[in-house]
């Protein structure tokens, strides 16, 4: 079958190909390309690599200078074929006309990650939108889509269950979702977004976003209503309840506390391993504060509250700096900003910090009494 197909292509079309390439009759080129494509589609999945390469050369030569409509039809026919000629589909993917490039960008499995990154980095928003709908999107691709894409592109990427996000991508999504209710709902519904990022999103969300969320997906109406009506600590509580990671972290930390082994050394170890949940749980117990308050200290843009917690339990600058580095990972603070905290840390007396903790406790109690 394979030999017959190759022979058919070579014997019946090569002569016409040479004639068509020498001709200025664009319609003839398009007709021969259609015939070659018919042959390829018919035998797709059965060709050897050499045969696919032959089709690639023939199609690539015929593709030059044919009309827009013919290119678009050609791209649509090849887009979903798993063995589509790679050079040809790359040319189609970079076509300025989205009618030509779109189907290939959205569906063709022959486009590798490097090609998708290059395309997303250089082509139009329509091209990015087509890429955002692919079944699978690697982190290197979503990084570009979320960073460079417009609102439609970012929302489409966030809705894509086959998309994977790096820390940079997640931070960018959360930042852009604060003032975009539809995007905020997409981010909230994704199971791969770390809990600390969800906490930050809903602590920082604008009132406009909260209003939009209240009108969103009816299936999530109860949760959304809770997020709009209740205070930030209650929102964080819902996130914790649904988090197996937090439950495990709280169990470990509580056991250490009950055994009298929860101290600065353990807190430092938790911070060094980057465990937001264990750090929050440990500081909550060590400072005798609700865990929600501790979490908010880590997701807010200022570092003062973290310094107060540290000085109140009289831990070293080394441990405090490690906590601040964890804080920076959530907020994107620079190392230079963290270094400037040393002066504030040195000036703040433990007695003053403990007084501040008393104020925090009173404020939390007053807040709960008004719910």
C-alpha cells in the first residue's frame, strides 16, 4: 500500500508539479495541491517518514503564491492529522492570516514547544488565542500566553484544563485576576493553583470583582456568595478546608507543639523547605493568633506584620530573613527590599511587638463578633 501510494504520487503528479511550478496560473497550483492533499489524507497514518518528507517537499513548493482561500482550506485539512508534514504546518502556523494559521495552531500535534513559543512571542493576539485552545499547553508556552496575551487570551488559557503553569505564570494569572471577575473565577476553579495564591487573589480582589463573582456560575453560587459576604478570614478557611496539604501540615505542626518541640529551629526548617502551610500553622500556634491572620501577613504587599510576628516570639534575623524570602516568593519583593527590613527588625523591640500582637488579637475578636 505504501509503495503504491508513493509510486502513484511520483508517477502521476511529479510531471504536473514541475509544470505547475513553472506556470503563473495560480489556480492550477491550487488544484494540484488539492490532489496531493487528497492523496495524503487518504493514506494518513500509513506513510513512512521518507514518504511524509516527500509530501512535505511537494506541498511546500505548491503552497507558495496560492490564494488565501486555498491556503486556509489546505491548513484545515492538515491540522488534525497526527503525521502532517512538519515543515508545511510550520509555514501555515506563521501565516499572517488567522484563517490559515488558526486551525493548525489550535490542533496540530506536529508543532513542537519551541515553535509554539516562537509563534506566541511574535504573532498576533488571534494567533495567541488559537494556541490557548490546544489540548495540552506546557509551562513554557503558557508563560508567554499569560504575559503577552490580551484579556481574551489569558482567560482562554486559564479555562484550558490541559494547560500547565509555572510559578511565573500562576503569579501573572493571580495579578491579572484581581480586577477581572471572569478570570478570577477561572483561577479559583483550577485545582493546580497553590492555596497561598488563591488566598492572595481573594484578599486583594477589588470590590468590582467580588460583585462580578456574585453573579457568576450558578453551580458555584453558594461558594461565591460566601466569598462576597464573609470576611477574608472565612474565605481563607474555606480554602484550608479543601486543602489536604494544609490538613497534613497542621497535623505535623500540632504534634510538634503538643510534644513541646515546636520552636525556632522547626520554623526555620519549614521556611527553608518553602512550606507555606507549615509556616502559617507554626506561627499561628507560636504567636497564639488565628491562622488566617498569619496567612494574610504573608500575602499582603507589606512586610511589617511578618517582622512583628518574628520579634514578638523573639526569633533571630536569620530565621526572620528566611520567612521574608518566603513572603517575597508570594509577593515578588526584591532581595534589596528584604535587606532594608533589617533596620526595621533591629529597631523593633520584642516588647513592642508583643503589644502589637495583643492589638491583632483584639481586632480579630472584634471582627468575629460582628459577623
